[in-house]
C-alpha cells in the first residue's frame, strides 16, 4: 500500500508538467504551413479583393512555360514579401517571385 501511495505521490506533480509540454508542442504544429516561394509572369499578376492571381509556378523555369493564369489563388494576407522581378524568360517576359505562407 505504501509503495502505491509513493508512486501516486511522485506521479501527480509530474503529470501537469507532461501536459504542459504536450500543450506547447500541439499548438506549434497547429499554427500553419511553412513559407513558400512562388514564381509567375509579371503580366498575369493581379491583386483583386484580397486575392493574388497569376500563373503561379514552383520555379522560374515553369513560370516561363505556363502561358495562362492558373486557378491557384494566394490570399493577400499570406504575403511575406512584395513581388520582386527576378529575371526574364527567353521571350523577354519578366518573372516575379513572391514569398508567402
């Protein structure tokens, strides 16, 4: 009986600490996505009603080959940086990059 009380006495003060650690790690995972870098042709870039539309691509080369706006929309509030021209395609079309969530 004494051993059981001793174990219970040791476990009770530890339990809130374990819960606090779990709480912290849980909230960090629920915060959202990692930042993303997207590219598109400058002529397609449009900010409309809190949404950013363009021919979004995962890298510079794909942005040159996608010649129409995509259905992917980025929320304006997700912008981390302003769009920045990073180069031109072979046909002279400027390509911009956008850092966002």
